[in-house]
C-alpha cells in the first residue's frame, strides 16, 4: 500500500515545514508516502469569493486523486478517532490489499460538499479549527504514530 496526501497550499511556517519533513522521513521507513502540494487559489478581486475558491481548489484536488484510492478528507464534520482506532483503520486497509490510501487537506476555506461526497470518509483531527499547515503536521504525526502502534513500537505510550 502507498499513502498519498493531497494538500492545498505550501508550508511557509518554518516549524510546520521542519516537523512535517521529520514525520515524512519517519513514515517512509514503514510505507511509501507521496505528498502532493496544490497551489492555493488567489484571493484578489472577483476571485475572493469563498465558493469560487473552494470550487477551483476542489477541481485541482479531484484531478490528483490516484485511481482506485480510498479517500479520506480532513473536515471538521468528520469522524473523530482516538489514535489506536486510526491505527487500526490503516492496518485494515493494508490487510485488505488496498493499493492507495489518500488523505485530502483543503485550503483556508475548506472543501466543497461535492468533493466531500466523493470521498470514502471524512476525518476530523479535532473539534477545533487549524490552519492547513498545522493540519498537515498533525496528520503526519498521527500517521507515524499509527505505524508505531501497528508495530508495537514504544513511541505511543499507552
């Protein structure tokens, strides 16, 4: 199996970039990982409409989802899982022989309802709202944590 993470926007904050890169390297010890960064829609003039921005970014995301991938979009309305259940979910996808697990992180205005409806699942990282940069860092940490739980390694102390 391979994990793909599709993200709108680049990491501009040094601590999110450094942390995300650290977890990416750790994850790659367990499984192939691909990060696809998409350009944020510009917010000037006529294009500053959040509906337009979400729609434009959704088209970019849909074009990059790997064929036959099981897609999980990060969204505040999604299911909230404890780390052990998240690890179990990843483990079950690997056991099932799935070839690609794809996570989607939207931009500042989130995801369109149409895009969310095309995803297999919605996942919430928290009841709180985070920037897409923080969401990427938290997702990378949780994917890494999931593999340490699956492998019964000491990173996860429960």
